C-alpha cells in the first residue's frame, strides 16, 4: 500500500517546470494538459461506493493512494504531481459554518441542503466562532482518523493539515445557504438586505479561512471557487461580488490569484482580467474558449477548453473530442499561458481511456511550435 513518490520525481519535476513556464506566458516544450481528479472519480474507477468513501476516513486513505498511483502510472498528465494526501469532506464548507442538513445521494458527493428560506432567516442565523463550532471539531476528529489510518498503513506521504476551512466567497457562500433564485432576485427587490447578508458571509469567510493565520499579509496565493457568478451579468458581478475580491487583494499580498467557476463565464472574462487582476482561471466546461482567449490571453493563465461531456463512457477518445482538442491547442496554445483541460472537476463516468488518449494526443500535437491546420479541427 505505501506509495513511493520519489519513484516519479523526474516526471514531477518535468511537469512542474512545464506548468511554471506556461503560467509565465512563455512556451514550454509543449502545451500542458491536466485534469482536476479527486476522490469521487477514484471511487468510480475502482468501484468503491462514493457514499462510503465520504463517511469513512480510513477508506479515503486507501482510495487516494490507489488513485494517485493510477495517475502516475497510467494517466501521466501534467496535473499528475500530487505528493500528499488530504481528508476529503466533500463540498460541505458552508454546512460546517452554518449547520443544517446534508443529503447523501447514491453515486455522488454529499450535498448541503439550503439552511435558510430567505435573507431574513439568514441574517438572524447565529454563526458560531470557529473555536465554538462543534462541526469543526467533528471535522478535526475525522482528519485525525484519516492521519492515523495513513500512518498505520505505513504511508510516508505528508497529510495536509486542515486548520482552516475552505468556504466559498460571499455570493456562492450565500447561494449554498439559500436558494440561488432567492439570492439573485434580492439583487433587485431587497438590495440593502442582500448587502448585509453578503457582508455577513464575508466575515464568516475570513473567520474560517484564516484559522491559525497570524498575519494576513503573509498570504501570497489565493484560490477561490465561485460557481454562482456564472448566473449573473458582468454588471451584477461588479456590484455584488467584485468588491469582496478587491478587499481580499488589499488584505493579502497576493502574487497568485486563481479562480474556478463551472461556467459559462464569458461575461466576466474581461472584468476578471483587467479590473480584478486574476493570475489564472479555470474557465469551467461551459465557457467559450475563444472568448477567454480574446479577453484574457497574455494576462490570465487559462485552464480549460474541454467539457466532461466530451469524454463520458468507457471507450477511446472520440473523433469529436479529438477535433475539439486540436482546435483548442491551435487557438490558445501559441505564446503559452494555456493548459488544455477538462474545465472544472473531472466527473465520475469520464472515460479513463479517453483522457489517457487525450494526453497522448497533446504529447504529439501540442508541441511548440504548434502546427495544426484548421481543416483538422472541423
């Protein structure tokens, strides 16, 4: 069971060098290719019940080790650089903060049930301080079980500490607690209450993300997941969410500021590049890569270009996915600043063979200088 990461050190170093060069808007030997793969995908790969994975920290250790080894031995993408394990609670950060109910449907990640019906109920909700939060203590016990299981198995990989809690920035935080339709409607019907609610979310964001942080100015890298901005206009983003992004930039000393959204996010690309000053963005699977290139190329490192739906099944890389990948390489590859990827998370059901063959395609056709004819993309 113990995994010897040093066996893959040369590959890790080469991949990291390629990623750094591309992120600096220079051309490495070829375009990097990556996937955001985690416990749910590993469970599908190895036929482990996903619900049991999230309920059992000891199982998580075994599944993650098998998954990481599969990435290094079989997938061999540029994202295959993992050198640690981490307890996986699922997308439940807001549940830890606010409490309430969690649904655990079969075959997918746990889901937080909206805690409040409206803004009034949320504004009246008592959000505990981290030191007084029983759910945070429950999470700490699960992390301890995870760590003990790893050590019992003889795993020498580092286990990531779980002092701070990753929750979403204010708008997506609030949309986890209240139905997003209610939140977006309030932009027009209850703007003052909405601002008060978002401010409350921001205070909770800082309190839980900064657990154990002595000096905010020591923070040089920040990554946000903010899916709900996909459903609002650029002007609404400027009014309701961008002020918190700018407050975070002022609070920290950021050299790296990255963002993930599932998309579509075309309406935000220029704002994020020129007004927010992102350094990298996972554009999700539903945005138009051409718009990302138009608005962000050379300013923001672009991650994406493909969608999970291009790869569902068990078979080889389809002709349609191949053409789409070649089109993305031709469009966004020149000049660096691009990583071809399935935008967002790689979901259960994506063909392992298909994404392995995508890696092989990029290794062959993504080399600089890019030589792909337009006719190959049609």
